[in-house]
C-alpha cells in the first residue's frame, strides 16, 4: 500500500508542473473572457478535489473491498455535476 500512496503523490507532482508549463508556454489559448472568471472559484474546487483524493487514498487502507473505492470515485462524478 505504500507504493500506491507514493505513485499517487508522484503523479500529482508531475501533473501540476506540466499544467502550469502549458499555461505559461501557450497563454494565447486562454481568452480574456476566461481570464475574468474569479480564481477563488477554481481554488475552492481544486481544494475540494484534492481533499477528495486524499480521503480516497487513505480509505484504501481501511476498506476490505478495494473495488468499492473505485465505485465511490465514479459515483462522485455525476453527483458533483
């Protein structure tokens, strides 16, 4: 289970710099209308998404049926829409 946590953290540390690099290299892909959206909204969504990921990662250690965790992740998508 330690390797699962390590891979989860590693993928985050790869994903975040890659995303910011894309935004930094191609700023023209973001329109002025998109730039006027409040950043606080995205910060709250990102925080809640990160919290969900952390809770699910920790839950894997305590849930006997591992497929239940995947089911919870997939159920969260339509509920949050």
